[in-house]
C-alpha cells in the first residue's frame, strides 16, 4: 500500500479532473481508516501538489451547501513526474 499522499497524486494520473470530495470517495475503500483522509487534509495535500507544480486548478463551483469546490488535474508534465517517481 502506498502512502496516502502518493495515492492522491497517482489518482490524478487516472482521471480528467477531480475535487477533494472525488479523491476521498475514490480512495476510501483502501484508505478509509486513515485519519488524513478527511476533506481538510486532502485539500491541503492538493494545494501542496499544486504549489509544487504537479497538478493545476481546472475550475471551481459552489456546491449545494454553498461551499467552494475546486477541481484539479494533472497536466502532462505533472503526470509524467508523478508516474516517474511513484510506481504502481
């Protein structure tokens, strides 16, 4: 099993775009018992990955509860870097 942050990054190499909620939903089967698989921690991981140039923001919207939802994707260079250093 990969560390959670690695799994989050690898997830972005398999989807067109995703939000923190999408990441949590996708990873909860394998990582559901991890304390860090909470929205605030996942958002922090996504913002860190964005700051490091591995993913980029694609769009944002307000959800039904009035919360901002930010979507990200791994651009070509970011996905290549993720796949180079994090093997399946």
